[in-house]
């Protein structure tokens, strides 16, 4: 790890993806960490405990990502920023996150039905956005997935690095985005706002060599203990990805068939948000389903490991980082050819 990476700021450092995991790994690598969250409280496990590593984080600060002036004084002192805020469901009260943490299957299904099947309030989308956006100011995809990242990035780019922040190297801004694999289970607006945030961050950094944007696109992120309900799905997605990777060339696969059918769908069936570096569109629903069959899941610690590597100024990493690139960054060994992954060389420190 480049010693110049002295301190990082993690927005949402007490969250799951991948805030707390990034804080934990960065501290283990000797990096000073400042975490900013709406509560300002240290990370706690599902059982309410604060792990030992959390006490090693330099500072837990309270701040508002939509109003970064609340922590702007911290920005000149950091070598990089990691923005982890986001929401999978437009869920003002965070019911689905609580269900995931506790392994509450009925609660998760109820949250899914409320937010996807009935549109969050039984029907009227405008009423839903008024309730989540205007009243709570936190629930919508636009606010959580896009606007919060753009506001923080704007403040970061406008800050003048101090001598302790290694101002001679491009300062990275890492945004936790996503692979387009969740449709139709998750509304298209989820991935659209993620891509809008990527493009907006890139525009803020246009022609500015002092900064570099990094867009981490995990697939299904799992953890057996912190998110027990993700494990069964991760097993199935990993099996599907392994089978698809080992099918001989020329043999039709379910994902290949879906992609072929997707190319026949009308242009209006595609998402409205283009992907980074591509003036086109995200893709059709069938293409999203095909990606879900092909892209393997990834452990939250491996996402964090890739982020910490990408933050290093010596890496020179910028732009989109997908699952397979993340595996390369953490030293994941493949079994050979297109085989399934075997091991990941990632150290997170003992006793943390």
C-alpha cells in the first residue's frame, strides 16, 4: 500500500455495503479513516455490539451527504473519499435493511411487496415520491443513489488538499454503483440513478487531472453472518455463473438466449440512463436477466478489498470496476481457463 494514502473519508462508514467493511480493512492496512454518517455513531453488529476494530477508526463524525458543508472541513485532510450510500428499495423507514440484517424472511417479503409490487404505497408513484422525498428527504432513488453522491463529489472536487493529503497525486473518489442484474425484481430506476451518478461524477471531474473517479459495480453482495438471507441466493448465482463460464463455445446458454431476444426488443424497452463511457443505454430487461445468470456474487470483504487497492495512488485505477476486475485486484486465483474461482489473497488483519 502506498504510504501516501494517509487518510480516507468514508461516507456511510457504519453501513454494510461497503462502509464498515472498508473501514475495517483500511484500518488493518494502516490507513487513517474518518467515517461520516447521519448518526455519527460507530458501526454496530446486528446484535448491537461495537467490534474491536471500530475503536481503531480515527474518527466517527456526524454529517449530511446532501449538505456536505456539514463536514467540508474534513475534505482537505483526506487523500480519497469512498461514497457508500444507496438504497435498493425506495424505503423511507429502512424496513428491508432491518429484515436483511436479522434474517427476517417474512419482513423482507413484506418490504418487497410494499416497495415493488404496490409501488411503495399501494399505487400512486407521485404520492410515494412526495412522501419519501419531501417529507423524509431520504427515501427515493434519486436522492440516495444519485444526489447524495453528486453533492459530496462536488464538495470534494472544490476542496483544496492540505500538505498531509498528498496533493501531488490525483485524489480518488470511489462511488459504490452496481451491476445491472436486479431487474425485474428491483425497479429499473435503481440502476438508472446509479448510472446517472456515475456520469455526473465524471462530468464533475472532466479535464481535472487532480481527481479520478472510480465506479465499483458489485453484483449480489453477500455475507453469511451480517446478511444471512443473501447466502442462499449467492450460492445459486455462483453456480449459474460457474456453469455459464464453463459451457463450450457455440453451445447455447440461457443467458445467451436472453441476450439474443433482448436485441430484438424495441428501443423504448431499454433503460433511459446510459452507462459510463457509452452514449447508449443500460440495456433491456432481458439483458439484465442475462447478466444475473453470468456475473458471480461477491463477498462484502472482497468489495472492500478492491476499494482499498483502487484507492492507492500507485494503482492508477479509474473508471468502472466490475466483479471480475475486483477479483483481480484482490489477487483472486482462478482454477484455470474459465473455471470457477478458488481463492482470494486478501488480508484483513488478525483479531479485528
